[in-house]
């Protein structure tokens, strides 16, 4: 299974706007957290899970959100395809399946991204795989000075 971006839509009238993602099922979600970066182009990557699934929603600003499938967590493939999503609050919600690592870089000063998780924190800790932020490096395209 690959990452899926569930589109959001909206309706507006004289009272304001209602945004919705009606084709999304969040029944597996057991917790949520949000991240706000202090500086533009801050990279938070790579965080992988064998069991845990994630959903990602940008609440404010713009982010480059990426995901990489990991077949072997002890010896990941550096040439693996990188799924890239430029996301704003209007983009929808991105689903990251299990066996993927994900990362994000904010492209704006005002920024907030919310993560939804399928595992409680106690279980997630035992399913936590971290890789260097430049192991796969889609960030260099937008931030060439980051890894000099």
C-alpha cells in the first residue's frame, strides 16, 4: 500500500466556510499531536514504523511532507522512491501506511502540522525507527544550504 492523500473540500456562504474530508475513516486513530517549528525550512525526519499508521494534516502554513517505504528496517534502501506531498490546510489529510518512514519540512514561518496515530504512545515507543534526516534527502531541493 502507498501513501494516500484524502482530498478536502469546502462550502462557503454568508456565515463562513465549512471544510470536510468525508471519504476518510479515522476509526484506527487513538492519539494526536501537533508540531510547530521555530524556523522556516526546519526538517523533522525520518521516523518509521513497522506497525503504526499515521495521518497528517497541515493546520497552518505550507509543508513538504515525504514518505518512504522500508522493506528492511535494519538495512533500508537509500534509493527507495520518495513520495512527496506539498501540503497546506486545504490539501486534505495524508495517510502514511505501516512500514513507511515519514518526514516534513515547513516552508513558511507560520506553520502547524497535526499527526494522528494508530498506536498508543506506550506501544508506539516499541515501534519507533529513526533515520538521519538526510538519509533520503528531498529537502535539499528546497533548502540547498541545509547539508553543506
